[in-house]
C-alpha cells in the first residue's frame, strides 16, 4: 500500500511547459559549465565499463543504474524514475484516463467476463453488456486468456479499431463488435444514498475531474440530511484538484492551503511561498459533513480532510492518516520517461504541516506526540499540528472472529478461491436482480445453494454450519451483489454492519442537529469512546 501511495503522489501542477520547467530560472552556467566535467566523467565511466568489464553490460542498464544511484543519494522516499510502461500506468492511475473502449473485465467462472461498461464510452455505444464473455480479440482466440492479456490487446491508440468477439447468454454463436478506441475516463467519485437518506460519497483518488464529479453530486443532494465523504485508502493525486474539492465546501475567501518550495536554481535556503484562496460559491453550506480517513489516506486526500477540519466544516472519523505533506514534482524526461522528486512542502489553512517523518525506506520514525504543536480552530477546538490528520474521533476497525479466521485458513488449505467464488456468486445473483428490477438482496435459498457449492469444493460442512461463518459469508456475499449492481448506497448499508467507522458516522449524523450539533455530540461521546485527535 505504501508503494501505491508513492505512485499516486501529491503532484504540484506546473503552469509552465516542460521545456520551461527544465530551463526557466535555472542559471545557464550551472548547467553548461559547472556540470560539464562531471558529465564527461560519468559518460567516460559508462563507456569504459561497457567496453572493457569482464561481464558485458548494455549502456541502458548502466545509465539506469546511474540514475538509480542518483535517486538513492537524495534519501527521498518518494523519488522515482518511471520507465515508459510505468509512466503510462502512473498517468492512468492519477488521471483515470486511458485509451480503450471502456470495459471492466474480471475472470469469473473461468471466463473473461464483462463486469462493468462505463457510460458514454465506445463499448457502451456499441452495445456490449455486463455479463458478456470475451472469447476473441481481432483474429485471436481469447477463450483461454487471462484478464491482463485481454486488457492489453483491447487497449490501443485512440482512433484505431479493435474487433471484440463475445459470447452472450441466449445466443448460439459469438457476436462480433468492431469498435473504435477512444480516450476513456474512469470516475474517481462514487455516490449513493443510504437507506436513512444520508448521502455517501467514496472518493478513491484525487484524479483529474474529481472536483467536477463531486460538484455534480453536490448539486443533486437537496433532500439529503447529511453527507459522509469516505477518503479511506485514498492515496491522493493532483494538488489543484484537492484545492478545487475543498473549494466546493468552504466560504469564498477562505485560505485553502499553502506551499513552501525551493526557488529553482537557488540555494536550498531560498524558498518561495504560495497560497490559494477559495473563489467559488459554497455548495451545501448547511449540510452536516463527516469525513472518514485511515492510515492509507494520503497527500491530496489529506489536503481536503485538513481543510474541512481546520474550518470546522467536517468532523473527521477513523484513524490517523498517512502523513504525506510534501510537494512532489513530476518532470517529463526524454524517451517517455518521468522523474519524480520532492520540491517543497504544503500546509493546511491553519498552517499545519502534516508531513510525518520517515526514513529512506518510507517507515515512520518513532515520535512523541506530546511534543507536537497545536492549533486552534474557529470553534475553539484544538488540533495536532504535524504527522498526518488526527481524527476528531479515533475508531478501531473490526477484526475477524476466531471461526472466520478458521474459514479463511481452511479455504487456503483446500485451495478454494473464496474471494473469487464470492465474486462469481455476487455476479450471478446481481444479474437476476437487475433483470427483475430489484434492489440488492440475498434470498435465503440462493445463499444455501452457495454454501453447498463451497462444501462440494472441499470446505467442511461443519465449518459452514457455524453461525459466525454463515453470518460472515452472508455479509460478504451481499457486498459483492451490491458491487456488481453498482449500488454504492446499498453496499454501504451492508458494510456498516461491521464497519465501525461508517456505522459511527451514520449514528452521529442521525442523532445530531447540523454541523455544530455534530461537534457537541462528539464531546458527549468522547468521554466514553476516547478522542485523540481534538481537544475541546
């Protein structure tokens, strides 16, 4: 997970072109004269090793090693050189954009199955449906492919064609679709309404268009009595998107964040400071908000959580966040490579530095929380300044019961792919419910049939009869059904049965009057539950 956080890092969006980024404000002499001897020495060393070392090395391997050594010397846990393949993966992860036809595929029942068709994409317009099995791509038989092989073959340059053959229930022969590839965007914001009328938003990364997607959600929340923003496992993304997201919730003129960076070409002690203020009208100003965070909430997601917490606009629940408060610049290099390294640090509206000290391997350094400074919010609440976002109410996650752990161990021993079987079962039930126009649910007869299938595959019947095991599988199965039906609200309603953080957020919103009432309710509960993030 730390690797994913490093990939989806907080990116300072540069307003100048890549050529300007490499040349502007950097003294020419420092590049052409001072570095010439060092570059000549390095070039000669690579040449000598290539031609004379007892083991043969290619130039590319030696230059890659040289750059790796340069990065290691920085002692920067977030610095990295991206290969062309890694650059493409980074681009897709941070933006949600890729060139393809707009499908999500999964290996189910030994078939490459379409589990989602994104809206307004070539696949959607061509008529490919959820449940279709991909059996061919272009002239190749894909019936025995992996999902990775299928995805790599279906994707390609924008404007080119791909022939996709699918097997569909009710048709004897495969159906062929000749589809033109296009730029596809994978949404970062997922919204649903809980059964009690609360709005629930999952922001899984701070990607391009995330603020626009959130804006659309907020414009359609007139009837909601409260909003839960789930930032758990959100590794961050673009700085400007984080600021625009905060802008949606705060009053115009509010300071959103600030950064301190080294002046390019100057000494390390020569820094520049920038700050950003709220410019847009505040949406949902009277809607009470709770933000959910955990130890994997990082970078751009921390900017959003920190801004809402600083202004008492959102009550934060969960666990202490990752603590990544540095600005990362990603520079384009020749031959489709990118270099990422730390160029500064950012602060929350109240000036909190959320950077948690880590060693070169990314491991947190031991600290004394009592020595960290504090800041005071407009409502007089005290927040810790440093080392990530400390939740206003810290809540531990649920843990597996003894019999549930035994179930997982038995499944591994019997080589039963429990997660895959749950996904397949969820897809099967979801398909029927969608055809009937029903909400996500799990009829008892179908659940018993699923348990019988697991027993046939090798899980002990005695274990599957245990009440804790049955309850756990029933819960997991309903979540899978809701996921396959793309019903975010129902999925959250199922999850809250064992998701203590989500359940507490719902309870607080249902029993409080407005945002101020949330903090008052927090004070009441803190005495019994424990409040390690804020002091009132």
